[in-house]
C-alpha cells in the first residue's frame, strides 16, 4: 500500500515513519527544501526518542521517502494524510490556511481515487471544508475523479510518540463512506492484529474527539494545580491528596501531578480552539475558560515563591535553571512554563543560567543571549543564588546534593515539579519550596 503524508512536523514525521515501519510505502512531503534535504540525510527537525533510528531504518529499506513535490508524491497513493500545522490565530481559533492549501493541491494533482485524511488537529467541519477545496480544484480541471474524506486524529504524547502510534490505546477514524472505511481498516490492519481497537464514527464526532480528549486532560492538570494551591494555604500535602484521589478508579492517577502548568503544542492551542469554536456557536465553555485561567496563573507560582523568598529584590541575582522544555523527552518549548518564569526573572533584573538535556538549541533560538547556557547541570549552580527545577527530566531526580550545596551561593531550591521529598531536603539543610506543600524553607 502506498500513502503520502503531507507535512513533516511532529505529527507528520511520526505518522509516516511508523507506517513505513510496518511495511507501508510512505512518501513524506514538505515545501521546505532544506528540511527535506536534511531528512534524506537522516537529520531530523525534532527530537523524539527512537524516531531517528526508525527514520534511518525505514529509509534504508526504501519504504520511507521524502519529497517537496506534492504532484509526484500523490500519483499512485491510496491515502493522503494532511498533517500540516494549524497554528492559533490571535482570537484562539485554529488557522486552517495550510490545511486547505494542501487540500487544494491534492485536487489539482490527483489522478486516481484517493482517501484524503485530516491528521492535523482541526475544528469540527474542517473535513467538509477540505472536501469542498478538493472538489473545487477538480471542477476547475473538469476532472471526474472519486475521492473520500476522513478524519483520523492523532493521540501522540511527545516523548512517547513511537509507542503511542505502534501500540495505540485506540485508533479513531471518522468517515461517511464505506469505501473509505475499508481502505482505512486495511491501512491500520498491522496495528489491529495486536488487539488495538479501531473506532469508526461520523466525521464531526472524530474531529470533536481529539479536542475533547485534550481538553479533559488539561482540565485534570489545572484542577490539580488549583487543589495544590489550596493545599499549600491550608497546610495539607498535595502529594498525599494526589495519592488519595488517584487510587479511585473513577479518577485514576494520570495527569494529576501538580506543577507549574501545562505547555506544549497541543493543550494550550486545543483548549483555546475549543473555547473559540463554542463561542462562535454562542456557547460559553465555562469550565475550559477556568482551566485556561488557572494554567496561566500557575506558570507564575514558582516565580512568586522566588520573589517572596528574596523579599522582592531580585536585581543582580543569578538563578540556575534545570529544564527548559515543556515536559521531559522532548525539545518542544512551545508555551513552556520556563519561558514565563525566565521572562519574569529577567524583568526583575535577575540573570539565568540554564541547562536542559535536549532543548538547549531550541532555547537559544527563542531566547538568544538573553540568558546563559551550560552543557553541565552542575555548572549552572556555580555561585547561583538559587536553583529552579522546571522540567522533571529523569537525570534531575537523584542528583548529588552535596555537590549542589557546595556550588550554590545559597542552599535554596525551588522545585516546580515536586521531584524531591521536602522532609529530606530540610534534613539536608536546604531552603526548599515546591508546589502544594506549605514549607518554611
């Protein structure tokens, strides 16, 4: 089976590579010549554990190809996935110009029946707009070629995307034609053999499923952060509360870890887009409005702790930063809490020396020389006034506390991810601040 995946960003590259891994002939298409040239050399535009090795392997086996020509790439394919970006507009709605441009390009160049699949996260009714864009171009050509439209939202977690695709919790496909369902079932058959469920539904429901899933997860995070802030005021321990509610099967223990807020490419964008979609229908998503508000305020919590500890005087002070990406196992810094905290520290006259295992290059692209960088986590501490932990990378979990104490100008740690035990930190002589636990340093 031959398919094309248009867009070689996070979703497109993972999707195309994983299909190639199970034997599908895949061409990944992008208009960025430099990106395509690099991919042909095995140089990836993103960091994702295991992806580079899989790209090299499937390329060498001649199952994964890269091209800038949409016209050449869709000549013989049965399925074309649209996996281009849908960046948020200023009003929070998803910008569909790239999706619709690809749909028009498919209509201009397709030569045989094809299933056009929206893989990008798109609002309800997008598939219908894709259908219209393809048909409009066919009409201009005077071409009568059957095509089908489907929605196949992705559920990939950055840092675990390969496993999520190869061993999915579920595969959701929205379509209104039995012909498209048959082709999509054939395409996903290698994954179904391992018992992973495929759920077919109407197209609007599939489009809504993606937004509803991300909105629910974002809600759990903001809810727990709200609870954490109350715990701190009341003298409760949010870690104990988390364990207490997480053991309830109706709630579960995932996405209830308090911290400095969610970030990344999905949750912030999708929550805003769903709120905007509802507003267009004159419906107020009151819970999601609160979710977004809590999350924005939560990104300031760690900075507020820093400011309070230093009596509102941060001018001339230097802070060591461990973690820049919005979560571990990715170099993605979109909507990362680290950016908010760094901005506030800089505005207060402080300096920042940062370390991240994989996001340093991305940080330099975004922040430039506004902060300093170190390739060693301990070197960031040299004479720093305090350490801030913002991303819970595994290598931060069991550090050499003696080394930390020796290098820091003050034995002060602000832990935005609660990776240490506050009782242990007190015994070690640190002033220690975390999320959702009332500590006196």
